[in-house]
């Protein structure tokens, strides 16, 4: 299957700093990528839809100025958590659909990035 | 997207078949049934999907009832590595739309 890679897999930062997480589709192109957040023992929550070459669409309750999303190419989307605070500590997961196989509806997920804010 | 109902947890002995049920009584005609699983601290993994016919691949089988109001994911010979949270998701197969996850079923496979 198609591969989606996230980096870093783990990051620890101090409160008030910004952290960037990268999501790459390694062997396919993706016009749309999705960012999720998952707190311990909870399900994945959709944060935003990242569209190549245009602004991201955020879910209700997700602060767009805090979670900056950039989708500059068909293989890379980045999520920047700005001025991170301990409550932003979570598991962040990206996903993408192969542009060449959009009729399957299948999404491929990255390995996730665990953010810990001290 | 139609809502799904899954049992919160299930146990299975290693080597036995694991049958994970999912109710989706409000499913509409153009909605597919998707199954994903998430092993601890990893991203979700696609398993299988179907519309109305039963489906089988190298990972699992999907049995959809004739009225499409429920389905069952079957792992024919569960192993310890199948321990994960299994998500049943019903959605139209439309480009550019995300998956919305419910709480899923935590399957514990033991030896």
C-alpha cells in the first residue's frame, strides 16, 4: 500500500515554543491531506483538511492561528503548533488519499507524532 | 455519514477467529462500510471495505447483511499482533473527504 511518513515521531518542547510536524506521501501524490489529534484512551479527532495550494479547512473548535497548516506540494503537508502549552500534548496523525486512486475512498495514515509540552 | 455502533471491547484466543460486529442501521444506499485498525501508538491501518457484497482480502473478511444495517469483520486466525482498536466507519466514497472515527472496539488477543 501507499506510504505516508511523519516526522518527527516524538518531540518534547518547552511551553511557549512552536513545533512543526511534517507529513509526506512517499510514493503517491495527494491533493488533500488530513490532520487528526488523539488524546490518551480516546479516538482520533479530525482537526483540519489540508488542501494543496490553498488554505486549510479547520473543524469547529480548532484554532487556525494556533495550528498552522501548510500544504505547499502534492507530497508534503506541515502542521505547526504555535506557542505550545501542556494541553497541546497529544498524538498527531496525518492521512492522505492517493490522487490516482481517489475512487477507492481509502486513506493512508502516517505513523503519528507524539508531542509532549513541558 | 451514517453512525455506527460497536462493542467497546472483545477478547479472542490466539488462533481462533475474531468476529467483530458493527451496527449501521441508518446507512444509505451510496455509503460504504470501511474497517480500519489502530495498534497502540501507531497510525490507523486500512483493513477492508465493501458496499453490499461480502469481501475478502489477505487480512480479513467483511460480511455485510442483506439489508446492510450491520456487518461483521472476521479475522480468521487471530494472532497476538492483531490486538488493536478496530474502527467501523460508514461513509460515501467521495474524494477529498476525511474519515470520522467513533470509539471502535478494542480487541485483545491472548495466548
